């Protein structure tokens, strides 16, 4: 019996050692908006140039801007303040987006649009920390790191390029510990680069969504993007997160704090069939978790089997 008890304790210890590593640091959701309210009451600020508009229709946010003339830009976007990034944070910003007319035909590095940012709240121009996601005038997914003074502008090196009138689920992951920034589009990594925007200290950060900047002057009339299911997760945010006060009546400001983009990179791309529907929430199979759960299940069954065998042997030895 002592041997059986020792074996049982060993199995319990093994189970603990196997299960504990499965515990993950889940990012806390600090903000989300699926626009089911029919308005922008969950946002803190709103910016739009003359002739631009913002509206919600059937749970979809629509941002329309006049096509800018060469050398200028137009914008219509929202800002949500009240978040914090530390040197240990993993920040995940995501949304579904449809661009009615994807920028194309321009030289690489010119004519971009940007529609999702994580930015230091003290300087929306990006000079205190900023990572923005967009589509370049050369019809490639792009990432702007920095502000107007010091910046890096990079393009997708893998995955399919964007197409017009197509819903995409985009996810920007900023890992401060690893000093990386990753853009995935429909679960495909299209950009993965190093960054040091928020790795130096604790930053107050804002989430920005909408037509943050439209530099593409080759469009005609007006340009529109549709957005749904905006979400921000921060790994070391307090749980439960205390939501900052909402601002139900936003005053549109014509001032856009961004400057002209520039570039240095060599992209590559391939073509694939587009999605024609909003994603709502794409779920991918986590192989590591699946393996871990399988091991845990086997371990539990082994423990139960050991207990039953020990009980069976004890009964027989007692006879």
C-alpha cells in the first residue's frame, strides 16, 4: 500500500507540473465597441475635416472623407483615451474593416490611408509613441511606427494584398517585452517588425479608429471605410478594468495632428480570393493549448486509474 500511495503522490505532482504551465496571461479587454448603440458614445474625441462625415448604420461605423488634393490629406476618425501601457504590456488592437476603394497605382510610400492607431495620449501626432496601420498607395498593408520626426514605415512582406469592398479582420499586437509589433489580417501575419515605441516607460495611450489619414489623391469624389467590432486588450491592465467616463456628445474638430508620410522598404505580395462578409470574431486553433489540454486529460485519467488500482489491490490484500 505504501508503494501505491507513493506512486499516487508522484502522479499528482506530475499532474501539477503539467497543468501549471498551461496558465496563460490573458489580455484584459479594456475597450470594445460594435456600434450596436447606433452612435459613438463610447469614444472620447472625434476629428473630421470639412466635407467629411461619421455615422453608424445597421451597427457599422461609416467614415467618409473628400478625396484630398496632392500634398494634402483628409480625415474622419475617433479617439478613445484612458489606457496605460507599461514596459511589460502586450497591447492588442483589433477591428473589422472594409475599404470601398483600396489605394492603388501610386509609387510605394505615397498615397496611403491609415485607420487604426495606438498612440501616446500626450501627442496624437505620434512623436511620443505611435504605431498605425493602413494601406499604402501601392496596394499593400502598411505599418507606421513613430511620429513626424522619427519614424519607420514598413510594408507587408507576406500574405495577400487588400482588395476593395472586402471585409478584413485586422489585429495589431504590440509586445513591449519582446519589442515587436505584428499585424495579422484574417489570421495571416503580414507584417512582423521590431519596435521601441512604448518600451522605455509607462505611457498613457489612446486608441484611434476611422479614416485617421487619407493621403491618396488618385481616388475620385469621396472615399469611404466601414468599421465594426473595435477592441483593445492590454495584458497587465487591472481586472476588472475601470472604464473611463464616456463622452456621449462628441464635438468634431477639423484639426488633424498628423504629418506627411515617407518610406523606406521593399515589399512583396501575392493574390488570394477575398472575404465578402464581416468577420465578427475569427477564432484560430491554439495548438499549444490543445496539446496541453490533451496531456492534462491523460494525466487525470492516469491518476484516476492509479487510484482505482490502488483501491482494488488494497481490497484484495485485505482478504
